[in-house]
C-alpha cells in the first residue's frame, strides 16, 4: 500500500506524462471537421465490438505513449490499457486474479466525440492495489487536453484540479440541481429505464446533460460543475480514476441499489452526497 509522499510522487510523474501526450492526441482534433474530407482515413477509423464502438489510431498511439512512459518510471508493474486489453483473450478479472497491483489506462474516453471533434474527451489513468483483499484505487488522473484541465486524486490525499483543491457542490435542492447521464445501459437491455429516468429527472431539476464521457462526468461532479451523474454498462477504464477523484472531493458513489460501487464498478450513481438519497429514489 502506497502512502503520502510516494502517492504524490507518482501523481506528479503521471500528470507530466498525460500533459506530454497532448500534442499527439490533439493531432486528431479539428476546429472545423466538416472541411476534413479525408478525416476517417486520417484517423484510421475502425470498430471493435459493434459499429458504434469506435476506435482510431490515436486511441492506440496515445495508449502506447502513456504505457511506455509508465513502464519507464515503474518497470515491471502491470499495465492494462483499454485498446490492448480489448484484443486480449483473457478478461480483466482473469488477468488481475493473481496480482496485487495494476495500472488502468483509457487513452481516449469519448472516442465518438473525438472522431467528430466534439470537444468532450479525455485520457484517464488509475493505479489500483489490493488492500485487505479488495481492489482499491490509490491514485487517479483525468486529463482534458482541450481545456487543459487535470483532475487528480490520491487515496486519502484529497482531489485537485490543476493543483487546486477541488470539492463537490453544496446543492441540496433538486430543483436547482444539474445532472448528467449516458446510455451505455442500452447495451445491457436497460434502455427503457435509462430514457425514462433521463426524462423524469430532467423535468424536476435544472436539467440533465449527456457529455459522452463518463470520466469527465465524474470529474465534473467532483468539481461541483454538476451535482450528480448516473449510468449503467460502463467499463472499468471509464470509471476507476473518476470514482477515486469524486470520493476524495467529498462525493458519494454507489450502485443503483445503494450498495458500495467499489473501485471497478461499471454501474454508477454519483452525487455531491446531499442529493444521493433523492437521486437513488428517482432511479428505482
């Protein structure tokens, strides 16, 4: 189990790695993609599990960039990247069964946004360790290269945005609360529930946003920009860093049934704590 200065040292190193990846990831961004006639070819756009599960060459190149530099500073440590793992025969659960620590990397969370140059995407990295038999996020970072914002947290170290302390909002009245969600749940047969919840909560609050990137949604709850977020059907890469960041900012995270979400959950109800019970009630 890492503590104190060692966590801070690693946060600083990985923060610099993510910042250094910015020129590469921004090669695929365009201020006016409508004029880019050969954009799909340039991005080498492909699919993974379905025609809606997109991947670009930059997903792969950014992952390689980040992973190689983590290996340089922390040789021998296990690294699981979304793109490399998607082509592996073994599941994450099988891969981590006999190890005590590993890094999770999502090089571009929000690839569909990235493909269309819609400026909501990010890179996210998390280090997890087994503590008393439970996988625990020790440090997590989410880097937004468009807005140059680094959301970071260490276990029991607090959460920060560009080095400044970050806390969730103090909104307790749902009528003046702003939320976000997504529809990955449709992959699991929860589409009707997801859309009905979106409508119901939209009608009783300031509204619900859909950014298309779970990692940024969690970071925005942590920063007090939105007051709650919910979604099913996510992957570990999407949520691990964000769960830690939000908890360290004073937020609450559970599954839809109110049970602890853990560090590797793909089922998320995340709030500023004050609205948690209310949001869970709306999602029944």
